C-alpha cells in the first residue's frame, strides 16, 4: 500500500516516544488502543498478538494475492477463511516494506480457532508504536525515514479524529 510520505513525515515528526503521544499545536494527542478498536471495529480481548522480530516466512503478500485470484467456488471454506485472515494480517494490519509475511502470522493460521481471543486493537497499536519509535529515532539522528511498517492509515485517521475532538472541546470553552 503506497504511503503519503509528506503527511506521514509531518505526523511522525510530532511523535513523542516518552509519552507515546503526538504533540500537535501544544496538545498531547494519545494514540491508544481505544482509537484502534474504534477504527477496526474489533473488541478488546485478553491475548496480545506478538508479531515478534518479524522473522520472514519466505512467503510474500503478493503470493497471497495470487492465491486469492486462484480461488473459486470449489475452494474449501477452511482454505478461504485462512487466506482471508492471512490477507487481513499481512496486507492490512501488518504490511511490511519488503512484502514478506512474518512467521508469527503463518503460525497463527495453525490455531485459527484462537483468532477471536486476541486483543487486536492493542496488538496493532503496540506494533505501530514500535514503528513510530523507530522512525522518531531515525529522524532524531537525521536519517531518512523510509517506509513505515504497519497500517499507517490508522495513524492518519486517528490523528484527524483526535485533533478534531480537541478542536471541538476548545471551541466549546
């Protein structure tokens, strides 16, 4: 998924690693799992999914696209569900710059019945916070930011929503 580099760069330049918030116009805007839960419409559960060190499985997100294209009415429903979950996790929630699928995602497919037990909002938030911290560190050192792993559209939508809430509360004073 292409990224709007100037917008992301501007937003991530406002990231404060210590308080895990964006500082915009003097306002601290927390990026919490509640925002992620609201954006993805998934409940907050008990188990945190840990993508780990993002060790690659050797399979790519493009391989998943090709698998989906080959599916038809004869595809068993279990294969369809596994492919959908694999697509969701590798292309939407945890896309990687190198298009590789982290091994942890493929391992989850072996225990798919536990999918609904995971706290996806907190897991995705935690992954994104780690990515924001990597970018903030690069920026502080004057390095090129590069691609930000993860579904950074959460970042953009969340910031717009949070900033809008702050503006409304200021106008109501």
